[in-house]
């Protein structure tokens, strides 16, 4: 493995054809088509951060199936409120995730 300095004053060396770890992991996820599933798992894990502590306490279950988020709530009034603000919830979730992760939300 032949390494050459990045600049003459730097003691660190790097091959010209190397890529960063982030780029290689992103390429692997894309090759195995795992990006969508990773985003879904991230969404479920960050539900409390996205919606807040009050809603999280009333949430019994959160899961994603076919780009549709299913949320089981223990409070009927909260379920009604969230149904009325469904488009706002979808926009909030997708903006927090940084891309279109879900298309619809179903409150159970």
C-alpha cells in the first residue's frame, strides 16, 4: 500500500482512491436497498422527540408499513385532535427526518 502526503508539510498520508466511511456505508445501504427501512426505524425511535413528551406518554404503539405510519393511542380526544391535524403531522415528521419517509398517518 503506497501512501503519499496530502500536502508536503503534513505527516498524515492518504491514498488517492479512498472514500470516507460515511460514503461507503451510504453506498452499501443503497446497494442493499436498506435506506427506507433505516429511516422507518429512525422515525419510530425518535417519535417522542418529534411529537413531544405529552403525546408520547399517550402513545401505546408506533410502527411503519408500506410508507404509512400507524400510531395506537390511549386517548380518544388526542386521537381526534391528531386526525384533524394529520397533514401537519406528516409534514412535521418528514421535515424532521429530512426526506419523504411516510405518505400517510393512521391513528388507531
